[in-house]
């Protein structure tokens, strides 16, 4: 089963668009692992995927994450996304992608600014051979993102365009399985949706702690909502995830 099929199946089964961003950090690794597992167990029926970032990998180590959190997610039939933001040269990107895929991740986030040839070409090949997914970073959710992603640049013979529009076009050309657009910028989500059409999934981080609104993001065109602190930092993660639950389109 492909990454897209797993995402769609889990979202339909759990009737939710929420991707849990398991971005916890604590100075004590034993607390970090326990907290992460507790959060996953409490919201397992209320999410459609789990996104793990580099701070959790650095805090616990990839083998520990694979043997505990990824195994637990697999037991619950929940897809996992590695938020690696790959942006290095080709052989380094390929090595990291293969390492994360072979550890058990179902998809990886990469930055299209690395380019295709000797950039992300081998990442897409590694993903395709394993039926994994590549999500391309198109517009981040933090306030400073506008300085780069809205910067205009010449795009072939088509004149100048905002950088995020060029990156969205790359997602189509390279046949990515989704793209990342911050929920804090609903107008950008709407524009990206116009550019990529109805089928390519848009994953939107920044709901809750960063000020993004789940309903506004979905109405603008987001397919999935990436939510972290609003869930895992809550006194009741299950209740928080329930409150953020938006059913996917059938």
C-alpha cells in the first residue's frame, strides 16, 4: 500500500484530518520517550498520521524511535512522516532518505530548494522503490517565512513569480505526494490549491500555538492539519485532539 493510500485510509477510518506533530523535547530521555508514547496512545483514534522531527530523533536516537514510537504507530496502522527538511547535496539526501525509510518511516519532508539533479532526484527514486512518500516544503508556518517564500524570482520565460508558487510547481513536476503550506497563511493555501489542483494533498502546520485556525485552513484548501503543542502540551491530549477533529471529505 502506498503512502497516499495509507493516509487516505487512516483519515477515513478515524474521521480526522489531524497529523500529530510529535515534537516534544525534555532534558531527560526516559521522560521524553514515555511522554511521546503516552500521547500517541491517548490520541491514536483521533489522528491520521504522526510527524516526527529531528529534535525527537536527536533526543532519543533513531533506533529507539524506530523500536518504540514507529512500531507503536505501525501497530495502530498510523502512517509516520519524518520531518527531515532534506536540503543537502544528492548523495547526502539519498542516504538520509534511505535511512529513515528503512527505519520504518512512511514519508519524508524535503526542501525543493535543493533542486532536482544531484539534489532530490535520488530521494524520489528511493521513495518510489519503497512506495513511500515525499512531501515538499512550500511555505513554512513561522512569521519569518515570508521573507524567503514570498520573494519574487524569475521562473524560466514566464516572468517573475513568488518563490512559493515556483516550489508548488516543482511539487507537480516531480510528482510529490504532498506539500507543506503553513496554516498561518490561509491566503497562501488558497493560491497553492489553485496552482496544484484538487488532488495533491496540502499538509498545513501551525494550527494552535502558532495561531493557525484549523477550520480556516481547511476552507482555504488544506487537506491535512499538522498539530503539535495544541495537543501534546495540553493537560488532556485526547480532549484537545477531539476538539481539533475535522472530518475529511468522502
